[in-house]
C-alpha cells in the first residue's frame, strides 16, 4: 500500500497558542523569503505528535498593524517548511444578532475591502515566480479542513457557526456605523482586518487553509449596544481565547489521521493551472 504524504500544520494567529507547553520539542527559526522576513520567528515542534509550525501574525509583541503584515513572507515561509495545512485564528466583529461575542465562526467566504496589500506571489518582480496567477476564489477555504474543524468544535460543545462570510477591511480603524450597516446589507456575517490576502496567498500556494474566527463584539451597527473598542475586544479575547485554541488542538490530531493526498493534489493542480506563463 502506498504511503501517505506526511502532514505538517502551520498555525497563524495564536491567541493562547504561543504557550511553550503546547509544543513538544520547541525550537525557533528566523528565516528570510524572496518577499522579506515573516512577522516573527517560526516556532517548530509537535502538538500531540503532529509536526507543527507556529507563527504570530502581528509579531509576538503585537507590533505589526494589519496593513503591514508581510502576508506573502508568512505564507511562503510556511510552505518552505513543508506545511500542508494552515490553520489560523482571528478576532472579528459580529454583524449578526445570532453571532454573539464569544461565538466561533468557521468562515467559508470573504468580501475584500482592503486596498494596500500585495495579493499574489506572481507580481512580475525578479524575485517572484514567473507568470501571472489568476487563482479561482469561488471556494476560498479548504472545505475538507473546515469539516474537521466543525467536528472538533462539535465534540467540544462550544458555541460555533458552521459557516460565515467575513468582510475584510483595511484598518487599522474600526468601521463607521454607516459602513457597518452597509456590510450587513451586503450579506457579511463578521468583520476583521486580516483574512485577505492571507487566504488568497494560501490558495495560490496550493495549501489547505481554514480559519477559526472568534466574535469579540457587535462592531457598531447595533443600537443600544456599546460600539466596538479595544478594551472590550481584549476582554472578550481573554475570556474566550481558549475556545479557539481548544478547537485547533482537537482538530490537529484528527487532521493527521486522514489521507490528504487527493485534496492536496487538487489544491496544487488548481494553483498550477491558474498561472499564465509569459510568451517567448
């Protein structure tokens, strides 16, 4: 019987996941990529006997604002480390009555409202791969990985939503009330500042990418509810960060038990077929 490809899981975000005790045999590695340095050191080790690589999206001291995160370097570095999957955590605002602060949303779609970010590895620069990538984005997230996250969340009994559309804004400011109300009309369920271009680049890299989003507030659309502010976001994050990390810690061994060869092959084939090479 043919052996399965080894699974290695990159984790970006890391609320509660930068605890040294989570990783066995923890080592740190600072790397360079053709797109510059990642947000911080790659922290390598094992979680429940599964090879993992942790990366703090905003740096371990949270010094990098959303627009300035080097998303390309982060995804490139994880791919170079032979990660097959990328699981991420993200705080978000809720645009729906039934998504309460503290709830988990396993997002499956996004609306992009960013303006300043490089969204492709294929940008014509000498250090970039040759060609132009027109990556399909009908299904931005890996549906099979999301299914495993759903299974993990269900087994833990946490309050979660099996799908949701994330509107990603440039930041670092929060939305005006008019914007918040408009995003609700557009059909968005939650709002954050980091999903794009992270998910786009992971798709271009042919990786299995899925996100655990944690609602921390009701943004500012909801009357008679306090508008979003940093203090309240941090308070809710502190109270609920263990939910997101518990889902990942439960999902990681489940992912490692499955055969991902066909899924990874499909992702890689889509990424490869999306590149238009220059004519000679």
